C-alpha cells in the first residue's frame, strides 16, 4: 500500500477537493515492483558512415533531443515537480487531432525514477486511462503512475514508470496512444469538476527523450525512534527528483500503517517527509507493501521533488518521535 505526506492512500483513484481553477483529476497507484533485467541485442550494421549514423540516431535518440524550456510552462513544470529541471525538459510540440479534440505533447522529461509527459488538450479533457498506453522504440509498455489536470487551461501531466534498459542510458523514442477522452468541465451547480461521457478517437504522439542522469548523495547516519533503529540507503538526485531508501528495523509494514486513536480518523503512527531548503514539503510518494518487508524490518522507498540545490531534510516520524537527517544536494 502506498502513502503520501498528506496521508492519502494511493491504492485508490482519488480526487482532490476542487475549485474552479486547478484540480487534480486522477491519482493512481504507485505499485511496488521488482526490477526487470532486459536482454537487448544490437543488430549488425554496415561499416559505412551513413549506416553508423543511422544506428546512432535510432538507438541513441538522446542525441537528437532538444533540451529547452517549455513554452508557458512555469506552472505546468511546478505542478509536475520539474521546477528544478526546466532546462532538461525536452520541448516536443507534437499534435494529434481526432473527434474534435486537439492534444499537444508540449514537453517530456525522464530520469531513473519517472517519465513525465506534459500535454495540453483543447477543449479541456482527461484521457481514458484504460485505453491509453506509452511504449518505447522496442515496443515495451510503461504503466502510468499518476496524472493531474488543470481545467482552466487544458494542461495535463502524466507520469509513468522509468524507462528500461538501454533507454535509461541512451534515451528513448516513446509513443503515447490514446483511444478515448472525457470532456473535463466545471459543474457550477455541483460546484465541482466533472468528467463527461467518453469520446472515442485516435491520438498518437511521439517524442525523443534524453535521460537526466542522477548523482549519488552521501548516505545519512542511522538514528533511533522510540527504540526502533532507522538506517538509510544510498540517496540519488537528478535535476528534478530525489530518492532514498529508509530502513525501519524490527518493524513490519502493517505496524507502520497503524493509526493512533484521536477520536476521529486517527493519526498515522509513521510518516516520512522530504523538506526542501525553504521548508516546504516536497515528498511525492513513499510506499509500503508486503514487498517492502525484509528479514529484519521494512524498507521504504522515498521519492521527492528537487527544485533548487541545498540542504534537504529527510524527516522520519514514528510513534510521535521525529528523526531528521540532512541530504546535501548539489
């Protein structure tokens, strides 16, 4: 089961409390998953310069990716957790029109933790997730992690799993296919945003994405929380994402998901936060599941947004006791 810093459970599709402006349309499960090792065989190419150049263009599309700022993308980049990576977002501009809806793939970004697509729909719409798919040049599919939409502008942010090997080092040519969308409009009577009935169509959008390389950060020292030992794995940071594994020794995932009675919903017994240099919480997610359990406790994978260099705080809270550790992010 997944948790986020607002104590929302990401195992269900959820809607934030909306207003006539910015709303989050859908949040989908961040699933615990095992790393897969892919075997890739490079086909033989001729010795000629032209043949070699063609091979490089196909297998290393990062060479053709133009990394630049996204037009009008200030708010969009912040919403996507890409404020620190504006210069590493690939400007795409691919357009597909069908059934009266125009969808533009404005930009794309990828690092070792996530693949993010920035789109604009006109009129404002959300995709039918069951009919949507993202694939790379090798035909591999990438599950969606989360999505959000701005009803005023038609801006749409879709986040998928990280690209596989060798995409993670060479870059990728990705294709997004949508076969159905829902008109997204504000219902003034209900004072809420609503999805209309599905509209069938065919939208195909392609992009070449360069991979933003992560750097390794110093591992924080261990600490104690109410008699429980907490240690940390190696941390990494790209231009947009910070990740670290947190180990709670002698505690199971079920124990970490318990709540402390307070006369209402109860308070979480465990919380994990990433705090940026200005004091803002920038946790994107952290996951707890049966797969998180180890022989001597639980490992939690924390993912947060990086916006600026500086000292970020990893805050672990267990049974009312706080443990803070600093990550120095260049």
